[in-house]
């Protein structure tokens, strides 16, 4: 036998000798070893293994199980548990906001980025420079008119230029809001801080193409995008609903408050985004024709890089995590919003028939609640989606102002547009109202000029348009559904398996306990970790 094989043979021999002990360790039992329990609870509560000192505490304790319980209580009070709460609910909400989503949000603001070392927002300057894609010159701007607007350094003619002429200015030095201690080179047009545009509207409220409106003082009005995107803003916005869950749970409030509260949280990056770049605080948009309610009563002016999260109060029909920026943008239609809520918090996803959607004998009805194979889901989904009827859709954020959007009275301009010899439909009518262009003739005949969210709803169901998502859990049977799903979700997460038929009686028992505890998520967590299902080895 070669000498090099001896160490390997020794390892195999040692393993075989230990096999009976390993078999005993993994054999079914109702009593879990305290050290194993410590490791298991640490992973579930903190996402990491116990410390050496914690192992030592349990090893040397007269009552090891009691010492484990004491350490677990310390875990519940720690910051790692807060992170675990956020991560757990991130998975339920599918909470993500990436650069592409931020960049596509219609807003009065532009996106500014460094190109060859000079910060610029070329779309914002297209009118001033004469064509899209024309950049400023790589030289310092020194000449300005009486209003402080840059005087072009160079003009030239080209087929791409509006009127046959383009112009270019140079750059100026600016202290940007994201790091006021530094200076960056910014195209002089984009660095403009004028208060009003060509049409007299505030530059905070108007279009990205107004040739008088730049990025404002310290570039406040323009979103910062680098090669990696504005990481601070997008990560903060994705974190906002998770912060609501964290606040509700760590303060041991009723879990239902996560879906009903008007309290939310902002840090430096998200406060800046809401105040200056989202349009969420802008009471009047689109030349004052269309108005949206401000999302928040007031947002503090925080330093952009501030990590601390502070509470803010929202206005109108806002309802917990279900109307946060991340949720509304992540699920761009009202049906998608209702579907995610039913799937994640009722444990009742909408699924098509097993045999597929049967063919209609004639033309499919315009009302999805009457279509073969669709009716089973849409009979529930349509009135559920109506709870988000006053919120903007399709990648935009905001709340439609109540006095300007009437769900009972048709809007004349939206009813008349796109018909023969009628006016062109506004973007607002096309996005939110039933017009001849965007609807089935049967739908337009019955609901033309009304908000799309009101189509096919009964008079009783239209009440959801005003009450908002909080009405999805204001009845005892709805709250019981939430409770049962909360138990099911957390038990599946902790026990590593789906609930089975044999678990139904236990599930009902835990649901009643959660209701009796006033929806205490922490109590539920402790209860499930103390259950034999968690502490036994099958």
C-alpha cells in the first residue's frame, strides 16, 4: 500500500467508526440538542451561526435549554433580527426597484450622468442645443446673459438641427447635492438654477425640454445616474415598505398596521428623490390641467447621504406597504397589485383552470368576468383591483386628486376624444379613462368617459375605488384570512415544508392564537419556534 493513501484511509476508518453515533444524532426524536437548537434559531433569527461565547454559555449552563431561551430573547432584540424581518418580507413583496424602473418614471426632472467627465442631461437640453444627443463643449463657460443663462460658444448647421442650426455651451463647476464638498464639471445649460420656464410655470413642475429649466441649485432637480445607476435612491425606495414591516413588528404593533398605516419612512436619498425628482410632492402637473395629491404631508430635507430612517406621514388613501413607491412601481397595474396581495397575504393566488382556457363560441365578451375560463378569477380580481383605482399606474407614482377624478360622472373631454371629428385624446385620458381608442366598443358604450378602474363594477363594488386597499382587511373574515396566511407563510419558512392536510387543525389553532394576540408577529415567531414541529427531528 502506498504511503500517500494512508491519511485518506484513516479518514474513512474514522468516519465509519463514527457512523453509529451520526445515525443516532439524525434519528427521529422529539428532543433537540440545545446546541443544535441554538444554531438553528440563530440562523432563522439572525441569518448567522451563534458566536463562540454563546456556545460557551450554553455548554457551561446548569440548564442548557433555559440558556438557549435566554439567548433567543436577546436575538429578538438585536439588529440582525430587524434585518431578518426585512429580508423575509422582501421575498413576500418581491421588493425590487432598479435603475431601469427609476429612469422610466415620467417626471418633470431629468437624469444627469457623467459623459467623458462632464455631467450632463442631454435630453433636457435638446431644445436649447437644437437636437437630441448634442453635448456641451469641453471648455469652461464664461459668458452669460443678464438672467444668468449661458451664451453659446459655438453654433453650427446640420440636418439633425431644428431650424438647421445647433449651438453648444461649455461647462461650469457645481457642488452637487450628493457630495456638496466636491466640485464637478456640469454642462452650463444643465446647471441652470432659474426658477421659471418659458411658459411661466415653475421649473420644479414643468417639462424636461423647457429650454429655460436646468437642474436647479446644486443639481437638486436632476436624478444622479452613473454606470451603476443611482444606487442610493433605488435601494432606499425598495427598502421603504420593508421598513414599515420592521417598525410594526419590532414595536409589537398589530401586523395589520403594515397594510393600513399612513406612516412611512425615508432616509436621505429617498427624501431627496421624493422632494425633488419624483413629482410625488408636486400638486400640479402637465401644465396644471391634471392634478395629483401630494404623496406625503411633509418630507424633511435630509442630507442626501444620511442613512437614518425617519417617519413621515402620507396623505389621502395611502395604505401601508400596499401603496409605497416600491409596491406600486413593482406591480404596475391594479390587477397585478391585487394579485400580489392575494398571493402573498391571503395565500390565495389566481390560477387558470387546469384544463386551460376554453374557446368562446362567438366573439369573447369585453367583460373578463363573463369570459369562459376567465370568469372564475376575474369575478374576484376585478373588484379587488378596484381598491387601487385612485392610484396611478404603468410605472408612475401618485394619487389621483379626488375632486378632479369622478368615478360616477363621465369626463367630457375623455368621452369625446378619438371619436370621429373629435379632439385628440390627452395622455391623461388615454392612461386613466375609457376612450374609444383604448377600449372595446361595448365597454366604451357603457363606460365611455369614466375612469377605466370603474368599468364593469357594480355600484356597491365602486365603493372600493374610494376606500383603497385598506378595505381588503377591514372585515373579520378578511382578517382571519390574513392571519391564517401569515401563520402558513412563517411556518413554511421555518419548517422548510409546505403545510399538509394533516396540519389543518394545527393551522386553525395557530390562526386563532394570532388573532387573540392582536396580530403580534413576534408572539407568532416565538410560538412556532417552540412548537415540536420546529424542535423535533423527523
